C-alpha cells in the first residue's frame, strides 16, 4: 500500500482540530515518516505502549532536542542550562531513572495531593471572584493561568511577591518546548530563565532544609535524605515539576471547559448531577488532552511494523490519536462524561507515566466545581486561536466565556 503523503501537522488549522488528521494517520499510516520534522509518528495504542518499553529506544534525548533548537553552546549559561535539563528524570533511562523516580513518588505522594486540595479550592474561588461580577472572562488568562501558576506555587509555598517571575520563567520554558526561540537574544533569555528558576529552587530547598514544612519541597528533601545517589536532587525535582506542570495544566483546564461548551447536553447533565464531575474530568483528559504526544529516540537500528527506524531518529507517539481508537473505546469520537472505562494514554505509559496525574485530576475537578457556580456559560469568541507549533502541547490561546453577571 502506498504511504499517504501531505499530512498537515504544524498549521494552526491542524491545532484547531487535530482529530480528523490523527484518525487518518491511525487508519491509513500507523507508522508515518513526517518529512518536515524528519521523525516517525505512531498512532496505534499497542505501538505506543510497545515504544515506551522497547530497549531500542531511549528517553536520553536532551542533547538531540536542545541541539535541534540551537540551545547548546560552550558559554557558561548554555552549559548550565544543558547540565540542569539533561539531569531531569524526563531525560533518563534506568537505572538513573528508577532512582529519581523513587524520589519523585515518595515526595509527590497521594498525601501531598490531598494536602494541596484545600489550597487549590481556595485559589480557584479567588480566580472567579472578578468574573462573577463582570459576567465574562477569558478562561485562559484570567483563570487557568492563575490556577496553574498558584497551584505550583502553593506546592512549594512560594511567596506571593515571587509568583510573577515564576509566570515569566514558566512561559519562557514553554518556548523551549514549543520551538518558539529563533533569535540568539530569545535563546539567551530562555536559558537565563531556566537557570534563574533553578537557582531560586536551590535557595528554596536550602531554606526548607533548615525549617521543613509539609510542602512538596520538604517532602522531596525528606525523600532524598541519607541516599547519596540522590543528594541535591530535591531542587531539580521542584524545578521539573514547574517545568512539566505549568502549560499542561493551563491547557487542560481550558480544553475541559471548551469540551463542555461544545457539548451542551453533557454540560447540562453535569449541572444536574455535579457528582459526575470526576467523569467529566476523565473524559476531557481522553477527548481533549493537553499533551498530544510523547517522544523517544532510537538508540539502535530497529523496525516498527516493518518500517526501518535508524539510530538517532525520533519517534513521536501520538497519544491523542490512541485515545480515539475504537479498539480502546466504544464510539471514541463521542464526548460522554458517563463513560465507564477510561484507559486513555494521556499521561503516557510505563516507567515515565506522569507523576502529576493525581494533582491535575484534582486541580481540574476543583476548577470545574468553581466554574460551574457561574450559570449559563456561552462562548464569546467565534474562532479560537491555537498557539501550538510543536507536536506536544495543545490548548486555545484565549477562551472568552460569557454568563449572566451576579
Ligand atoms: C493534563 C496535564 C498533564 C498531562 C497531559 C501530562 C502528560 C505527561 C506525559 C504524557 C508524560 C510522560 C512523558 C514520557 O513518557 O516521555 C508526563 C511526564 C511527566 N509529567 Fe506530566 N502531564 C500533565 C501534568 C503534569 C503536572 C501538573 C506535573 C507536575 C506538577 C507533571 C509532571 C510530570 C513529570 C515530572 C514527568 C516526567 C516523569 C518521568 O520522566 O518519569 N505533569 N506527563
């Protein structure tokens, strides 16, 4: 069978509605070489679960990814940025990954998420106060950015005055993932933000070492304590949580609200039976994931379904496509908040499975509870714009919603 060509995976049109293209890929070309990025795309659930377990592939791809963005260099700032990013669990294989993962799971435990819940409840309430009076809000800039940023800040008990700079650092780190760094000046600014945020986390960890609390930094310190292999990793994990948790949360809150706006019957069901909120969160994660894909690099020549993949080549596993596979879900294109079983791949699979999953589930759940106290939502924008330019993150740039003012 001839391999179809000409899939559009980078335009704004694709990001506005990627699902028809992802379905064509899954049904017509489940292993597809995407020329513009010189990488393979895979879309079938079994292939994705196979990729993350396959020892021919590695998560140690920091050099290739940062090199591809022109972020490597011999100067002090470039070296420090690379040294920090390449140490993250996200870029490790066993045995180092297994050690770091133990630290993450001990520090970022279910009890840490429950410790966070009342804080998140407080901050979602604060985030809708103004909107209630105004009768309109941009869910992205006025709500989900504030909720995502303050949730991460609460995790580490970061003082209010320091939070605006966290927003700037996190936005810069997003440019790194989104490929939005073209000029040398921009690259320098992103590296500076990365190093500044890490320095801040190092200072914070030193303070918590002297006066521990219940926050997640203190929990990471307790998890690292006494294990020489893990010395100094607590600060790196705090940094990684913010780097991995900001844009994903902003987009997931917005995608969930949008999915409900686009499916008024499901929104009505939820208003009538608020107990369905967990189902609504889970279905939104499946149906409109904020992360479209995960990636691995080939470390020794191999094949996927007969397609030759060479050392150094990247494979992007399109989790958003797998989430609409009829083999996994009946009527996968239907948004159904009462769906019983949900084995979606939104948080990945295997050893790198997202440790932030319980936090984001709770965060979106509490966000929805607060937002549902605003009556009769209406979308106040005709066309939504999507900033995404990478194969990874997806969410609208703004989402203006109207409702009767209180
Ligand atoms: C809806 C929101 C989120 C989605 C869809 C998501 C998705 C993912 C996926 C797919 C992976 C696996 C990557 C791979 O296998 O290469 C991952 C890893 C990770 N995520 Fe999330 N994530 C979300 C939110 C968060 C949050 C809020 C945090 C932290 C507070 C977080 C922290 C991490 C970390 C630290 C890793 C690396 C784990 C490792 O390499 O072992 N994520 N995430």
